[in-house]
DNA sequence: TGACATCGTAACCTTGAGCGTTACAATAGG
DNA sequence: CCTATTGTAACGCTCAAGGTTACGATGTCA
């Protein structure tokens, strides 16, 4: 029984950086202009200080010819991991009886 | 070539309602207590006036013995659809040249 | 070395979502 | 008639995302 102790998931910004900016010799400034967002916004994502919103996912998908889901899936993994690390009391939630029994 | 004109995706709140609350004769009040959130918060989700956050996905997954991804995937589909319907200029984003060529 | 591009970020402001509490009116059931 | 359940409004709080402007640090190149 594995503890399911997954490590920090890859942040979409890392992909933008390593798989697109660097290979294509694209500058943050140039890409931000192409995406139609401020340099600050893209910089924050690339430096993992902000997440990819649905709107940004659409922009990235058009710029790099990918599916918007690709970006949102990466973001979801990251956000979920972050939420798991935060104690908000969610671990105290017990299964609904009938559901547990149905098992 | 289909225009990919998908219709409004199912909101996670609808699933909570039809697949859990009703079958299990659970009241919004009872479930909210079990999830450890306010009645208002759960009500908003069930009535599709709010989305499922990563934290809520974790709570739902524990309560119903599902994966948190299940809920976040539903939410992602809904949010992406909503973003597509909104004109923020994302449709004007052009593919990065080198990417287009590599095709 | 000097001119210019790029970058990360801070400071400031606005908008909007999520969540909580309290309270009220409408419904449904026993 | 009494009670449980509900949706929601009214408030208040916190936080994320986005924009603009500006500054200092680095790097490149003629």
C-alpha cells in the first residue's frame, strides 16, 4: 500500500519555459506581446508565481498549437497538490455512511 | 470537420445533486455539515452559482469515496467552456511562427 | 565602453471569487 | 400548526489575477 506521497507536480510555467521559450529562443517580452497579456503576467507564470487561468490556457493553446486542456491539466495537478499540503480540515471529512457501505 | 461546438458542460453541482444528494436522500444542510463547510457554500455549488475549488474537491472525494480529480475535471470543463464564450481577445492570438512551421 | 534589450519585481489599483455568519421568506411534511 | 429545509440577500474578509509604471541588475554587441 503506497502512501501516495507524490512530489510537487510540474508547474505549467516550467513547460512554457523549457519546452517553448528556450527551444524557440523566444523572450518573455516577445511571447507576452503575442499572447496579448502584460510582460508581468507571463513572467509570473514562467516563474511559477501565478497559475494558468482558463483564459491563459486558451491563449497558450493558440500560440503553441496545443489543447487548452494540456495547460489546465498541469495547473490542476499543481493546485490539487498545493491544496493537499494545506490543512483546512478537509482530512477530517468522513465518508457518507451509505456510500461507505455500498463499497 | 466538426466546428467543435460543444454545448454547456455538466456542472459538478449537478452531479452532487443527482448522483448523491437525491439517491442518498441527503439534505444540503446535512452534507454541508459533513463536509465541514457552510450551508451557503454547498448550496451555491449545487445551484451552479459557484465552482468546486481544489479544497472542496478534496472534501467531496472523501465524503463520496471518489478521486478529487473527478470533481476538478468537471469543473475544468465547465470553466474552459465559460472562458471560450467570453471575448477577452484570446481568439486573436496567432500561433508562434516556428511552431506553425514545425507542423 | 556605451547603447539597448531583457528580466524579475516592487508598488499601487481594480475586479471578482470564495467562504463565513446572520436573517428572512417560501415550501414541504408530519 | 410546528418544524425542517432551502435559496438568497446583506455584510465583511482574504486572496488571486491583471494592468501600468518604474527601477536596478544582467547581458549583448558594435
